[in-house]
């Protein structure tokens, strides 16, 4: 697939078929997905309990290194990391295009997959802000009855990585003194979860990070 997307002959046809501007570089799929890597990973039992990592499609297929790094941080903070048995989707692509019946079906499947973990005491950690925002807000609004009640349980257990680390009493961040950077908080992260915990974590680690407030233009 990656070779086809790089091919001068095939790439224009693939872009045209997908409705993508021919000038756009097509993203390369990762050689090994995150879920495939995790299938052979055994997370040690942690002193701080279990975390079920919400594996979004983008991290799984395109940026598995983000998922692997998140696992390392969580294990260092004393958590045993698990994932759902089958891939799950938050439904944000359905929500953002107004396909609420499809979004409702995705949210229902996802909540039902996460609920057993939550009821066993695990926290849910989202890596992708849009997905995390759906779990914290949209899912309950989409669902009805017992599914809405289950969505509330999942929402109450869902954290960003920074939020969970801030709640972990026996963990201190690594020393990032001398590290400088610019942060572009994701719009859903800013609007639903808030970015204050992330900023505080970076500050406590000693990093000098300037926050930007403008829109990246993705929408």
C-alpha cells in the first residue's frame, strides 16, 4: 500500500478515487501497527492499578510510536496497561459529518467494550484528544437508557495522560530542564478536557514551553 501511494502512476488515481487533492502527500502506514506490537507486549502488574489504553485508529495505523511511548510512561508511573480485545472507534468521523445513527452505533460498541475494564477499577487513557473528548462528553449525549448510564461510568473513568499522571501520588516527571518547545493544544483537548494539567506537568518537569492559541486549520 505504501509503495502504491508513492507510485507516480498510481498515486494520482488513488488520490482521485478518495477525493483527495492530487498535490497532497498521502500518509504512510506504519510497518507494524500499535495493536500488533502490543499483542506481544506483556505489561507488568503495577502498584497503581490498571489502565485500559484507548487505541485510536490514527495512532494504531500511522503513529504507533506514540502508543509505545505512552505505554512506557504509564508503566514507569506504576500502571499495568491493557487494551480492548477488539479495535474500537469513538465515532468522531460520524459525529463531525452529521451521521448520528452511525456515531451512536460506534459509541455503543465502544462503551460496552470499555465498561468491563472500568468496573474492574481501570482508568481509561485516551491518546487522541478528539476520541477522548467523545468518551468524556459526546457518547453520553448520543446514547439513551442503560447505554447512557454506562457512558457516564466510562466518562468518569476517562483521563488524558497528563490528568492521570497528575493524580499519581508516587510519580514525578523526568527532568526536562533546558528543553524548549512550542505547544499547539488540540481544539477538543482545549474545549472538553482543558490543557491546564498538561501545562502544569511540563512546567513541573522544567520544560520551557510556549503555548499557541490559534487554530491549526485542519477542520
